[in-house]
C-alpha cells in the first residue's frame, strides 16, 4: 500500500470533489453534497444548505494543489494547515482504527475537507508521490486522475472519459479498416 487508508480515502474524495467542477457541474444541490458526504463516509455534522457554496468554492483550490509540482504543492498545503490551525490528533471511531483528524467535527464541512486533504498531501509530499496525480488523458478534459494502482494504469478521470476514449479508439479502428 502506498499510503495509509485514511490518506488514500481523503485523496479519493478530494479528487472527486475537484473533478465535480468540470462541465457538467455535478455539485449544484444539497442532495448532491449529501450523496458525496455519504459515499466517502465523512464524520461530523451533516452538510446543510449553508455548506454547499463553501464546498463548491474550495474545488478550484484543490484542483490547483493536485496539479502542482511537488515543490509547488508545499506552500499550498502549509497555508491550509496554518490558516485552519490544524492540530493532528489520533482518533478512533466506529469501526475505523486509529487514524488522524486534524480538525474537529463541528467545523464547517469545507474547512474539514481542506484540512483532511492537506494532511493527506503531507504524506504525498513526504513520500515523493506527486506523480500519483495526473491530468486526464482525454482531450479537452481538465480532470485530475489519482492513481494508486501498482502499474499506474489509470489514464482517465471518470468513466465518462474512459468510455469516450474507447468510442474514439473504436471509430479510429473502423476508419482504418474502411
Ligand atoms: Zn475519522
Ligand atoms: Zn477526464
């Protein structure tokens, strides 16, 4: 395993969040925010309509952080940890074994996501694993690919992009055959 499971999960969630900003925007309602919250099993207070705009507005910041170089990511990560006054604590809850929380459950969701992502990025930078992040291989897609697979086989940010590439490859083969 490249990273501890809480690090990997935090990054999967934050990459999904960053990519939700791509057209068509898939985070425009409280229902969509709740679905995101539930899918990634966030702890703490459930999102309300007041969380929607703040969570939407951190997506670009996350995107910039994931597409930065290693040295470029460092000041972005440090700025979040400093601004949010992150205090790492080992916690255990539900059936999740000891892991780190660096903010408290009563903070707004957008702040919790920022801190959780920044803490995960600490591991990425220390392990020199920024190459796990890449730009989606699909033409005209700004999506972020986060690849934890051993053979680094992920090329596309979403099933939409994977399918679109498969269709394009199929058409290209058909055109060659004609
Ligand atoms: Zn936790
Ligand atoms: Zn894509």
